[in-house]
C-alpha cells in the first residue's frame, strides 16, 4: 500500500457519515455505482503512441478498466503489466500531473492538463526504460477500484474461507494476460509484470498460478504479510497511521477522503483519542468493513495466515524468473521481498529463477530519483542505475527474441557505508551454523556498554519506566507527514537523555566491522505490568572528526517493534507475570553495512514508537484495539544481564 504521510491531506468533515454497506463481500460501501466505461482508442497524428482503453472481461463477466499504451509502429514487442488500486488512468497520464506530488491515489491525478504527444512524458519516470525500448505499457484498475467493475476487497486472499467472492487477483491476472495476448496484435505475446507496494502484492498473487505468457516478474516492496511486517502490523504492533489509508482506500471506488485528526501534531492527535480503536471510531471507521475486519483479528490467526504470500509461494512450484526488490530503509513494507525470496530459494536449484535486490531506498523510491535518502548521498542515481543496468537486461532476456543473457547476480545489495553495489551468490552471508560467517552475539551490559563477552555473575539488569501517557515519538515533534519517507534515517539524538530509552554503546571501533544479513534481537525482559512492547534500534554513531552535518550523528541501520504478548506464539497472546524475565526474540530488518573505524555501535531499547504504532496499555487485555483509558498504566521494564539471562543482539558479522 501507499501511505502518503501522517498529515491531513484533505479535510474530512466531522458531520460526514459513510453509507452503510449491504454487501458482505465488499470493502467499499455498496451505494457507489461506477460510471459505465466503453472501449476507446485515443491518438493524434503528432503523437508517438496510441492509448487504448479497454474493459477487459474476467471469467465471471466482471470487466476491468485497462489502459494500453502502444508506441507508434510497434510490432512484435513485449507487454509490461501493472495492476493497481491507484487509478490506472492517472498512472498512464503522468503528463497531466506534476511528478513531484507523488500521490498516485489523489483525486487530482490525471486531470487538469492535456495528454502529452510524447509517450516518454505521458508515462512516469519509472517507465522511461520501457518507452526507450519501444515496449507496450499497460495499467489496469484492480477489481472494484476506479473504472473497474465488481466488489473491492483490500489485498484479498485467494478464493476460500476468507474470500467468498469467487474471484481473486490470481485469477484476474491470469484472465487479463490471456486477453492481452489475444487482443494486442502489436505484441509478441510475452508479458512481464512489476509493481510496488500494493501493486507488488498483485504481482505476487499472479505468481501463485502464472499464465504461460507471464515470462518474468518484479515485485517491488510487495505487501506480502500485513501482520508480520508489511503495512498494517509489525510483529503484532498496529501501525495506526494506516487509519488514514483505510479511509482513502475503502470509502469510495476512487480516492476517498482522509480524516481530520483534530490537531496539527499527530502525536497530540492520537494521544488525545486513546487506543487505535478509539481513533478509528473518532474517524467514523466503524462503518468500514475492512477496518472492522482488522479490528477483530489482532493476532496472527487464519485470516492473516491466508494472506501470507511468502508462505503460500513457498508451497508453489517456481517457474517464472522473479526479482524480489526491497529498500533497505523501507518505512512501509520491509517484510515481503526478503521473506518471499527466502521461501522460494530452496526450489531454485540452478540459481537462475530467484533473485534479490536491496537498494538504499525508502518505500517505492525505485520509481523515483535515487541520488540520496534524506542526509545520505549516494554515488550517483542508484534507482536509475537499477532500472537501466539491472532491471532492463533482466527483463529483456526473457521478453525479447535474441536478447543477450543478462549478467544479473543472484543477489545485488547496496553497501550503505562503502557506497557501492555488492554482488553475491546467496543471501544472507551470515548464518547461525554451518557457514563461514556465523552470527556473533553483542551483549547489552549493566553499565550501558556493549560487549562481545557474555555477562558475569553480579550484573543484574537495566531498567526504565514506560509511561503510556508520555510515549517516545518516532520523529522529533511536531510529528507531521513531512519526513515520513525518510524517518528511518532520522538522527536518534533527539531521544538521547530520555528516561524511558535505554542506550548501550561500544567504544570507538579500531577495525571495520561488516554486517551482512539479519540482526536478531534476544532480550531477557521483564515488566511490572502484564504486557509490553519492545523497540530495538541498531545505530551507527559517527565520530566528531567528520563533516559538520555528520558529527555525532546517530544513524539507524535497522530497527523494529515487537508486541511481546506474542513472544511465545503469534496466534495466542500471553500475559507476562510481573517482574519475571522472559525471552523476547525477533529479527530486525536486513543490513549490508560496515561500521568504520572511529564509529561506535549503539543499541537503543524503548517501549513506544508513537504515534506510528499504537501504544501497548501495559495491562494485558484481550484486544488492545478495545483498551480503555484505565488500562494504560506505567510499568518498569527491565532488561537483564545475568549469566543464563543475558540480553544480546546476534549480529551478522562477515569477514
């Protein structure tokens, strides 16, 4: 999905009421009737392309709005398909809206300006390579959105117990490709699919039963598992800022309105409402079927498991060459690409079908300029390099007769400190056992240091008081949408000195330390309450003898939040016994980074990341969405350092 910041993008009138749905299997209220669309072909003599708009029929008779952009004179060329919930008409009319808006779901896209006479201008920056190659570009509205017919379900699972509509995005992708190869005579009958975020989910759904004409796929930061770490939840902690997205996506077939939070600073707005459920009710979302579904499934039950595409893909044959793409600082969908790659990897015996690329990007930045990420400046335009030098040769070898075999490494990951691309045969480089580079524990100590040696007798614990009334912000206040895309590289000095943040740090390093893989958190933690969240950050602390902007900068390399009621089972939450230490273990996002000499390694531990994630009341309740004001209580959190009860991070150290 595409979340465009936390700030209010449009005023949601307080007196507005949504129409009540009478259709069980539709996440959009049923009172909306889309206008009938007819097939049309648009071109002018001076244009270098033709634009066809087709209502493509599915097997159940539902027709999907499809825009086909064909270069003038095209013959025997491949087709590139993206299936989107964000308005196919606007995706194929970038010339009408300034690219800088970056809002594919906004109502103004695709309106106001005239079509360009040049295909390169009519399509977005990410399509530049396809235009230069003379390929056909196709965008399609998913079922129930914008110009497409039928009911809309948000990222629906395949047809089954949790999708009784009789249709899904696997079927619709298959039927669409089948229609395209029969009705686009300019094509060579070969199709490649790509898309980012929600669109990446539609690519992944197509791979569950691919049409024979689907020859190559590129899911970019796909929304693969909405509970584990993509979009809605991270390890059970709800990303409550998605409430705006639910409004924009499920109150209309087009772009719905966003909510009026009641304050300019989202920290204040969410805090004064209470729980995420209270905020949802304030915004009127009890009328939205999808929100009610999310609210009723706080744990990792069958509903979420049925949508876990990495696990579903792991059970399917591997037949379509697929390149999984991920940003190393993706603030929205950090789970999908890497876990899908891992699920498919055992089936790729020849190492020729399953590929992984991780770039130094925020969410979907691959479709934009990639010279920098916030304060981090790279060696050239990294996204342009990827599109031109990696993606296009990879696609061409499968889509174009006679194209040379691409020199694509199985794994291509940007080194975020050395500032260059690394090529690998596999990922991760480090593992627990049985490989050259084994994970190495870095222990948290009672004196606030980090040590490669396990604690000795006498060390006890470090403690902090977590107060739900004063949660730790994830950005310096005021919290608005301005820095949403780059918040994961925010200098963490803004929380230094807070009594509810524990900091552990090494001495300046004498030798470089390279990490390539998955940092794994192992906290021996206790709470005086009966429930808790834990946030762990792995940070590169810059020395003082660098450029002024970087002196002492605390750069997050990897961080995440874990709802500790799920420490034993994601399906069955369990309360803590007060003050009894238990293991809280979870993976942090992938890293490929070198801590340079003079730099220091820092680990921060806290219990809130607000208002991005909803607060844990620290009193165990069956469903945190229903937590009452009196449930929110202060708690003393302890991180233990004793022999047999040590807290550490397994670091993927490589030689």
